C-alpha cells in the first residue's frame, strides 16, 4: 500500500503540476492516541492529509472531496471523471468523526480538544482565538472573537446618531455631515452673538438679525439713510419731522405730475375734437359738392366751357396764319418763291389746325381729369387719406399728413402705414419728399407681417426675404417680398432730392405698382407681382432724424 502511494505521488507531481491540493486535516491535528490508527489507510494520496469528506471514484480509489473536485480524470487509471457522480464512504467518515482532534487555533493557545465532528461548531461559535469579521458595513478588519466587542465599539464604521438632527450615520462620516446638517448651529455672519441652525439662517439674516443693514422706510420720500436694524426705531423717532416734510414734498410732486398729465390729456382731447369737426366739415362740403355735380346747370357749364375753349383756340390760330401770309414779300419775277410762300402758308395753316386740335384735346384732357376728381369725390367708396397712429414706429411725428422723424429718435428703420386698404382697389396717391439724410423707402406693405416684425425692416432671414414690403428707395433700389430679383436692384431712376414729387398708382388687376417722377421728365418705374391675401396698405420707411415727407391722396 505504501509503494502504491509513493508511485501515485510521483505521477501526481509529473502530470498534475498545475494543480495545488490543500490538506484540510493534518495528521498532527489529531491527538497522539488516534494518529496510529489513521496512518496508512486514511491518508489522501493527493493532499497527503487525513481524508476530509472522503469520496470514491469509479475505479475504487478514495480521495478528499476537495481534491477529487479539482481533477477531471483518475490519476492512476486515467479514466475520465466527466459526467461521473462520486459516492461518499459513510463508514470511513463516521470513523473519522469519532476521532479526537485539537482546535485549529491551538497555536494561539486555544486549549479545546474534542471529536472531529464537533470541530466546526467549536470554530464557528466558541473558539475565542478564531478570526471573525467586524459587524459594521464597510469594515474589512478580522479580529479574534475575544477582541470583537472591543473593536466594534471603537470601529470607524460603527453607526452613531448626529447630536443635532439625530440621524444615524457612520462615525467616519460624522464630521462631513456637520457641513450639511440642517440643525447644526452656526455663528451669525453679522456678528450678532447668536448661534442659528443652518435651516433658519436665511430667515434670520432677512428678518430677525438686529445687525443687518436696512433702508429707512421713508426712502421713497428721499431719506437715503442706511443703518442697523436695531437702530431703526431710534432713527424714526429722532428724524420724525424730517420724514413728515419729505412725505409732504413727495405728495405735492405727485399732485403736480397728475395735474400735468391731466392737462396734456385735455389738450389731446381738444385736438381730436378739432379734427373731428374738420372731418365733419369736409363731409358736409363733399355732400354739397355731390349735390352740385349732379345738377343740370353743372353739366351745361361743362359743355359750354368745352365749346368756348375750342372756338377761342381756332380764332387765335387763324389770326396767326393770316399775319404770316401778309408778312411775306411777293416778288413779280419770283414765281417759284411765290409758290414756296404759298406752300409755306398752307403748311403753316395746317400746322395751326393741328396745334389747335392738340390744344383743344389738352383742354379736354384737363376737363376729363377734373371730371375724374369730381367722380372720385362723388364715389361712395372714397376715403380720406390719413395715417393709422396705431401702426407706426417710435420716434415719428405726424401732423396734417406730414411725417417727420424726431431729432432725438434712434437711427433705425421706422414704418408709417396708411389707414387705407389697397386690396382689390385701384388707388393713386402723391408723395412729396420734404427732407432726407440717407434714404427713404416708399411704396406699400403687408400690414400684418410688418406688425409681426415689430416694425423692423427685417431684410433676410432663414434664406427668405421677410420684410413684407414692395418699395423703391431714394438711392435707386427696389424691394419686393414676392420677387427675389427685385430686392436690392439698382433701377437707375433719377436721384431724388428734397421737394421732389412721386406719383404712385396701384393696379390690383395687373398686380403692378407704378412710380412716376414728374420732376424728371415723367420718368417711371414699375414693380410687378405686387399682391397679398393679407391687408395691403401704402407705407413709408424712414431712417434718420429730420427725415420728412408729406402725402396727398
């Protein structure tokens, strides 16, 4: 049997070099009187210790359970242990359990001796030399069971209660907890000699602390005194008369301001009353004009004026032609000249007839224009042109249809819009440029879009033109919300100067906006695709202080 064990040990050393077998029970752990019975037949060939929970393999070889679990085949026969269940040997286990052993902590002076079956129970529950863990979470220290209580009472991981808020916390975290503990008492930053809980410190500093700096409650009247709260009562007593005087002065100033505002409102009310009366007078005059233009006498007057103008023009041209003929020298020997003179006379006479017709037509055109104006006045759709003061930019002054940028206004775009809607209506109006410094934009705009832009001329945003206008500017450029090619295009029309006039016509059918320049040989400029489903109104865009225009409808 001994030779077999030695051979087995040699094979184990050669073939299982990478496996370490640890003996659980050494022969020295048993009392001397038991050792002789164990040597030989009760020794594991793998760990050389006494069998610990012995198991037998399919070949009949016996090993410790901890040893056989580390092998995948029998070291003697090389039979595989795969899918093999090893059986325990109860007879050997019972025999070993009855043997007497020393405590595993004998080297620490543990005096216990007993059966092998009682060894584990002794180690787990009784042995004072056995290493045990600290009970507090987070502590990794191992101490002898006899020292466990002393260690746990001084362990940094032991649970203690905060002396201020009574919360349970590990001892080593207690100092850090004081930095956030709501009940921890702090010294007042204002040095009022009080200790205040952290949760009450803000309220103390804002309401209770006698050393906080406060303003005199009469600061609205002009008392600018700042003092400690504890001194406020004394200040109010000593400065009682001053506070009364300041309060009275404040009340008088408020009274004056209210009176000034009332007077200004009265002036505005009076101005509006005057305008309303002017409008009433204009309406009455317009009604009278309508009555006259419908009368038979007015029609007879127009017919008579037209005939008289044509006849007078004919007579003047005939007189001029006769004088021209009489002034020509007829020479007897110049028959050719005579013929030329006759021809000249004939041409002159025909020219006079053409000029006569032309002048007559001109007068007819003037009469037609007069009829057109009267017709517009008679129309039920006629509207008086005025600017809507609800939709103008800041810094604008409007007086009798004259628009002016105030001298103290900011240097930015300023919209002024008319109250007249152009949608589906042909309209004409005239603008006189009184003065401008840099440039002025003139044309029409989409009212809701400009209002939505807060009256700012927003040129380009997110890849699209969004200014909401159809304009030309005095520096020769045009702007169109619908046609990208009409934006920032230099049209080359004459440079406009102060006191220049622009005649503007909007045709909703052709969707055209035409600008004419009477001061510059009737030059004209035209914008196309001028339309909107939203409200379209005449507008002016001003820029600089002192810019000024006037508009006639």
